[in-house]
C-alpha cells in the first residue's frame, strides 16, 4: 500500500487549500456556475439524449472560439513577418481540428429514433447558423458575402462574420509575406478583393513547384505550405465526418435550417482553401 493511502482512501495533504471564502477557486476562475447552467434542454418531458446534443454543439463552439483566436494571431504574426510563432498557432489549430473531428463519434451514438423524439424543439436552429464556424471558413478563404443574411437578427454575430469577410485570409497573409521575402507573387493577387472567395490561381503553381523542388533553399516557405495543407486536410475530414454523422442520424431528411441536408453537406466537400498547394503535387517529379 502506498504511503498516504489507507482503506483505498488518499489523505488530503495539510498544505492543500480548502478554504475559498476569500480565494480564487477552480470553479470561480472558470465561471463554472455560468458554464454548467448553459445547458437547458427544451423537450418536455426532458429527453435523456438532448443534453448530449447540446453539449456536443456547445463544446464545438468553445473550440471554434479558440481556433479563431489562434488564426487571428497567426494572420497578425504573418503580417509582422514572424513566421515561427505563426506556425505555432497553426500547429495548435491542427490539434483542435483533430479533437473536433473525433468528437463526432460521440454524437454518432445518438440513434435516429432517439433524435426524432426531440428534434422538433430545435425549430429552425442549425449548425449552418454558427457565426464562429463561418468566421473560421472566411479566415481560411472560403468567403461568401451572401452568408451575412443569416446573421441579420444578431448584430454581434454578424459583426464577427463581417470582420472575417473583410480581412485578408490566412492564405492572403502568407502570400503577402512571400512577396515581402522576394518571391514573385503577381501584383493582381496581392491587390485582389479579399471579400471574395479565393479561387484557383494557376500562375502560383510554378512558384510553389520551385519551392517544392528545392525545400532546403526555401525551407520556411516549404514548411508553411505543408502546414496549410494539413489545415485543409483536417478541415475536409471534419466536413466529411459531419456529413456521415448527419447521414447516420437523419438519413436524407432536410435540415432543420432548411437545407437539403446531406446533399448540401456533400457540396461543401468541393470547397477548397489552398488549391494551388494541391495542384502543385501533380507537377512534382515530372
């Protein structure tokens, strides 16, 4: 038996703080009273599985808040030509993405019969209306000004999305940094309308081909390209897992927000963030 453990009970050390009358506590620091009171099922009588559904989406929003925090910092650092700390932010986002993808498996334990019993209380609420998700997409370059209409009833959410719409994307900032470093980025790309979705620019492919042909001479650019590819890979895996979870739970029903459901999610897989970084792979080794 280990010292300090008797009858399967661990003694509390005398130095452990137990009086929080005038000290910061764990619950106080995290504002757990507010956080844990934010799950308010609407089904009546309350359905057992509605709590799962709420927590799944609330935790997703918390992670998205951190993703936006890190991507915003990465964009700022790229503007300041501080590549190493920018890549650290991107690395953290990649880990968050893996967590977000893996947590779809928790929601997938919700069966169609279980979800059908409380789906009606959602009304028209849908993940499509997530302002933070949309801001992440916009920050990575998948911009769509028409989405702004979704947030007209919520000025705070609309401002978050508008800021992401009007700011240069992470890819824009990377390309501008490359230009400042002496790489021949076309002026038209540097001066493009950043409120528009990024579209494939074939003139960038030879530039990236040169970088990939000699990684040692272009290591900073090469490494960043691969980090961005990781970001897009992870995002597409998240989209696919979302699609398959929805298909598993509701089949081909229309979405609560009015979309066609699975077909609408399938089209999202056709969207891309950094198409030149994938196109260049066809050129490597030719």
